[in-house]
């Protein structure tokens, strides 16, 4: 994961000074908490996530001064400037101190203290603190408390939260078992570059019917569009200096790039199951490594961040009974839109590309066509009902390394 945008976290101020830090969440061990009493969500263990967290513009000069000191490596000075502000209830200072306690820089490493500070800042509407707070709660087994934070983060497009919520929907743990939504959420996380999502999709492919995977394409497009709307509403709220009580908190920044060594647990491929209701996403932990080395920092300007209110927790739904038999694939679609995969002068090259993509869920039910274009033949998948459906399929294909564009028949 070296160099990945998921390996990082940063502190930001209105002056666009940043501190990049790497935060690895350790897998809980037997006896640590009640995680092992309720194992189905990730079965044999948690997948460690790089907890990215970004601070809103500083309301006080001393918060910025602390970030400047931190950037210069003077952690003690940064703590001295943030501590009185945090004691006075400044959410930005609380968040920065939480980062310091999580890393153990300028203060002894103390995840309990970090979690407490994240929680205080989150209670004041600090969105990025709420993101980190939810991930910490989830990592140590407080899944009921973590759920509203995870759902709020997922609703604004946070890939880590979408991944966690997607696994929960797949297993039917704490939320309704919904394989269409599960596949859509994890696919969105995969499109954002979260590597764990790719491995989870491989496991889901063994259990989720092709028809459901096809449905997830349009649902994923709807979820992504709603997340974009949520972010735009909250950005507008921040620019106007107001809060939108009905809008979920948002994570809006482009983070700072670092190249750490992180602890990552990779999923293991699950065996097939004839009974979908018995399928679970299984994971094995990677061996723990030493504390990552101090990262290098690449500064990057940030836009102002909003500080909206928290959302209420959703009421968990009981997992539904699923049929034992897998449904048949969807029939061939006949809409007016197509996804064009390329133009070829040699028909065998078009056939080779089709062989690679025809088994993907976004291609299910869509027939292959070689449309003549002079001396070339355009390889197209037909039958998409709308441009939005074709664009969604093309987005998924592009994330998988296949270039394409939407065209009308």
C-alpha cells in the first residue's frame, strides 16, 4: 500500500499547512473486548484500515501556530499551543491532540485518550474527528456505537466507511442483509482505490448471484450521486457560515501523500456455498509489524471544510431469509444506450477483449455488437436503459482497467 492515498492522514489549517501522519489500526486479539463474542461481521478478524483524518480550517491563530510547529518537528511546542485550546473546548485543537496521542508524538501514545478527544470534537460537529472516532470504535469492537458514524461517513462517499458498511450488509450483521447494496458499496470503495475492497469483491463474486451484481451497478451510481449532493450541501453550508441539521457530516479534502509501511490484513478467498444465507466474508490477519517510520510530508492546498451536525443512529434491521437456490441471470437487455469498449481493425482482437469483460457483473445481460465504422469495427455492449446506467457500467469497467465510453444506439 506504499504511496496509496489510503495510507495517510493529515492535519489542516486555514493557511493550508499540513502534517501528514500514518495511523494503523491493530487487529483486536482474543479477550481484548467483546469483538470475539460477535465474530460474523469480518468473521476471523478485522481488516486494519489506514484511518485518514483531516482537520477543518483553524478558528484561532494558536491552532495554526501549533500546526506550523508540528510541521517543523517541534511536537512539544505544538502540544503546548493546542492543549489550552482543547481544554477550552476548541474542536480543531481537540482533533489535533487526538492525532498526537494516536501517534505518540509530543505526548505518550494513548489510544484511549485519542478516542476521548475525537469523541469530544465529533460531538461539536467536527466531521473529520467523527470519521476517526467511528473507525476507532469499530476497530475495538464497539460496533453498535460505531454504526451511526460509519453510516454517515458512507453517505458522503468515504471509501473506508463504504467498505465496512458493505461487508456488514453482506453478512447481515447489525444491518439488514442486502447483497445488492453490499456489492454496490464495496464496489464504490474499490473504485476509490481501497485495496481491501478488491479482495472482498473476489469473495463476494463466489456467493452473490449475477443478477444481484448487475443491479448493484445502478444502485452504486445512485449512492455516488447522493454522496456528491451531500458534500455539495455541506460545502455550501460552510461557505455561508451555517449548518445543515439534516445533512450528514462530510470528509471533503485531498489528503497529504506519505509513503509509510502499514499493517494490513488481507482477506482470504472463501469457498463457495450452495446456500447464500450461510455465506460470510472471511479474513485472515497479516503478521503485525513494527511501528511505521516517520513519514515525509508533501504539502497540498486544502479547501475550507464544513463542521455539520451529527446524524442519528439507524435502527438495526433483522437479517432476512434468503433463498437457497441462486436465481438465473437477468435476460438480455434492450435499452438504447451502449458501452463502447474500443475500435478494432482485427476482429480477433475485439473478441479477445470481449472474453475478458463479458463475465463482469456490469456486462450481465448485455449483448456484444461489432458495429462497422469504415475499416474498423466498434466493440459495444448493448441494451443499457439510460445514459446514467451506461456511465455507471463504464465507470466500473474503467476502475477495472478497461477504457470505455457511453454512446446512444
